[in-house]
C-alpha cells in the first residue's frame, strides 16, 4: 500500500526531540485559518511512495539522530493514512528508529489506535479548547481530539501538547485555564509546546489563489508569549515556547 507524501525535511529540530527526518503527508481534514502548509490540505496531490523508500531514508540518516532523534510524520493529517502507515511503523520499530506522530487527534478508529500503539511520542495539536472557537478556527469539532487525548492517557502513550497562539483567536485566558484544568492530571502529557503564530505560509495562499483569512493578525509579542507560558505553568510542569 502506497503512502501519499507531500515533502520531507532532513535534520528538523522543531517536530519532536533531537534531530529528525520529518515526513509531511498529503491530505488534511481540518481547515485551520492559520495553516502554514495549505498545499498539504487536498487529499489529492503528493507523491505515492513505497514504505521501504521511507525506511531507507530514515536508515541513511540514523547516524545523525543520536539518542533522542528519529522520524516524525506530520502533514496534513497522518492518521488519515493510518492503514498504510501501520506496516511502515512496524518496519521502523524493527530498525530501532524513534517515531513521532504529529496529529490533530481527530481520527480515532481501529487503524489509528494501532498506529498510536506503534508510536513512541504523539505530538497532539489542540487548536482551541472551547468547542465553538475551535470550530471557527478549524471548521471541525474538537470532541474527537479530546477523546484521542483520553485514549493516549489510558493506554500509556506519551504525548506533547502543541498549542498555536493566535492573537484574538486562541489567546483567551479562560480557555487556556479550562484546558489546563482538564488535562492537569494527565501523566502522559510530558510537555506543553506553545507555537507562536506566524505568517510564513501566507504567500502560499496567493499561489493557490485563495484568500488568507487572518490577514492583519499580528504575530505574538514576547509579553503575550510569556503571559501564556506562565498560565500553562500553573497546570503543567514542563512548558516550552517553540
């Protein structure tokens, strides 16, 4: 079964621990207003790729991974291709390669559950804790994301929570506190990562002839990031601004 790949990044340092080979997969079921890779959203496109080709790439870079690094599958949304990824994850485990899965947590079925069981660390993207605001940002409900977090906790699968801080959209103190209260007892949450909002992908919308709907939203100030970091630190022991 082929895996539909959008692109690769070698020696990535922002998508999990250590140095990583990042595999960006094609296709996403969210429509995030701030998506930096809108070209990964359509299910069609990308390059159909054999699992062994990805294994070979990972093995060729394994010497650089060290004790912490490995491979990260991002997107798009990787769990949309969970069935095809399961044999690949098994092969990577055989080769002793650390696997991260960057997911919005919206797909929770037998295939994604098996995929999670083969994953060393899930980077779980929580776009907003408030359901209505989550829907405005993504076009989707967040109940499945919360169910996925509960599943990972119940099955002892480590996760990092990633939270993109968008001024006027995801920076509400009440929502952040509600999220902290909801998750503070989750022992499998190993860290919180605050991802500053940026406009680096805005030019891609022009190329795709689509409007960038957050035009005019300014990037975070250091004070805003510090404030939210301190909020999260009231509930979690390890909080980073990425």
